[in-house]
């Protein structure tokens, strides 16, 4: 079965393909010649992942899934959340985003946060939603050079290293995205 992952990132697609049997063929937006910038105008992760999956389902009539991720910080009432990529501005600069979070949390003792990934799968016109969460806290300063986004300031619960101080394998064993994808893969393997 052909399944479109609503992303242009072929590495993300390869990672998922490696976790599935040959019964599933994962295609990216590039593979289906979808060059449109799909609007992500919702105010929730659920809404944006649905918008992306629905766009492919409506315009290409193919089974499809899409993901959306955000960092939700307790003391900031869940911000940056759905605005994580562009928290400090439309240029989507990770350093500026982290600096803004650190300055907003200056002198704040509650540093609890979580990463949340939502996946919407539209399979045979039915919509299924999966979620992956990792809880942790925001570090006092940036540490580590691996990873991307907010990795240098996120420490998973019960651990001491930030995501950016871990190897990719260490991060992938526990990450929000990995957990959400595991849920979808279990569903694809068992429920259809
Ligand atoms: P996306 O929905 O995967 O594009 O993620 C939106 C934004 O959330 C990214 O631009 C990053 O700022 C942040 N983000 C998502 N996943 C991670 C992660 O695993 N580590 C750090 N930041 C992340």
C-alpha cells in the first residue's frame, strides 16, 4: 500500500519506511510532485497535522499522514506550543527561539516542559490521530551540539543530559516523535 508522508524531508520518510514491512511504500510530497507550501494556519498541533494530511487526501486522493510537534512549557501556559518553529520570528531561528525561552524563564523555578508530537493519518477516508509525549524540564543554559530546534535546552525527566548532548540513537529511543510513530506503526501492523 502506498502511504504519503506529508513532508519534503526524505530522511524522515526513510526512517519510517525502515520500521515498516514492504507492504507499505512511504512516499514524500516530492515523490508525488506536490510542490505547494501546505498552509499550517491552525492554532493546535492536531489542527495543523490534519490540515496537511487533508490537503494530500483531497488533492491527490492518496492515503496520507502528517506530523506536527511543539514544545509546551508549564510556566508559559503551554507556549511556544504550535508556534515552536517561529517563536522568536518568522525567520524560524533556533538560537533566537531558545534565547527567548531562556529569558522568559529567567528567575522562574518551575521549569517543567514537554515535547508533543501529533500525527494524523487519513487511511481509506478514515481519520486516525496518534500522540507521543516526553516530559522534562528546561535547562538554565544551552548545552550540547547535536540535534536541532530546542534540543540544547531540553532535559528529559529523570536524566541529566540535554537532548543535544545525546546521540541520535539515544534521543530516538525516547523522543516524542519516536513514540508517536510507534503508535501509528502498531496501528498499521495490527489494525488493518
Ligand atoms: P515540526 O512540526 O517537526 O516541524 O516541529 C516544529 C518545531 O518544533 C521545530 O521547528 C522545532 O523548533 C521544534 N521541534 C520539533 N521537534 C523537536 C525536537 O525533537 N527537538 C527540538 N526541537 C524540536
